[in-house]
């Protein structure tokens, strides 16, 4: 999934959000590796994630499709994706891809937000390649959020210099006194 932030029609930010994964040590079960990862998330500052990694139905189904389960032991260094839902990933799984977004995708998202009359929106895109146009073969718009998760734009693997995305959005709102920012996220 990708997460875009744009000011019509200028892109402010775009994030590729990878699904959560864990790496084996050759001894611990997946269940134990997830417990260790959750303890790390709780103790690490600055925060690297906003929620724990859960072995829910999505995780059980996805691991099962890989022939794995909570009791499976991964080889040392073996990395597996635990679930497809990227909302439980960490900053290490969020990558800035702003310069890669296809111009047609930017235009489509901006027009969609304008047509819906949304003053602030997050648009989730699921695409094989964000640099190519959105087509049935390449990707879709998954959803539109009127309260976008700006934290995904600041919890990234390689933090950017300068203002945070949230500060950029707030500055635009106060400078224009309009609050008309579109943030596909």
C-alpha cells in the first residue's frame, strides 16, 4: 500500500507502507518472536510503532498460507511477513516514495477529493508500482479517510529533514485560512 500526501495538485508526501515482518533466531516460535517485538515497541523511544503486532485472524490466515503458524520456528535470519495489513508495521516498514508517484495518480486523487468536497483526506492506494498509472492491472484506490493518519508520514525508515508532514499541513491550513488540503494517505 502507498500513502500519499498532496496539496492540490502538488504532492507533499507519499509513503510506501510494507506489511509487518519478523526474523527468526532458530529457537523462538513465531508467537515468542511477536512477544519480543511487542516488548521492543513498548520500550523504544522515539516510538517506532503505534500499535502492537497481533496474531489475529489476518495473521493466522496469512501465515497458514505460507505453511506457518504461531508455533513455527523460523531459521536464523529467516524473515517472513506476518500479515498483509500494514497498519501494524513499524517505522522501518514505511518508505518515502514522493518522487515516484505517477502524475496521473496525483491528478486522479486530487480530483476525487475535490469532487467529494473533502477538505482534508487520506487516500490509500494499493499498487504494484506507484510510478505507473493506476489501472486494473496495476492498482486501485482502497479507501478515502477524512481523518488521515499523518503519523505514517513521520514514522519512516529514513526520516526527512525539515518540517514534519503534520506541521506542513497545519501551516498550509493557517496560511490559507481555508483548510483545503488533500492528503491521500
